[in-house]
C-alpha cells in the first residue's frame, strides 16, 4: 500500500504551486487532491516490493526446476533413441 505521507507530500507540493490568489483554497485543494490520488492508486493493481521479490524468487526456482526437467527429458529421449 502507498504510504499516506507520500500522498500528503504530493498533494501539499501541488497545492503550494497555486497562484497567490488561489492559496486561500490550498487546504481544500490539498485534501481533494489527496483523496483523488488515493482513489486512483487504489484502482491500480499494485504490489509491494516484498511481494514482488517473493514472486521473483518463486519464478527463479520454477525456471531452474523446468530447466532441470528439460535436461532430464532430453537424456531420457536420447537413451530411448539409442535402444
């Protein structure tokens, strides 16, 4: 999940870039922008770095196992072809 502090920082920085005349609306804009960012990010199919790393390790183990099985199959086919 996205750290709420990051969302606050982003919305705060955007609100600070407002022209002087609109800075009175800064608080409302910051709140609304944060809500919009949360909503948009919630709809994305994101995973944490930890989840990604776990799945990458699982994939690597699976690839290693598939390569070993392919090698074993090739050896068995070679043995059958000799007979």
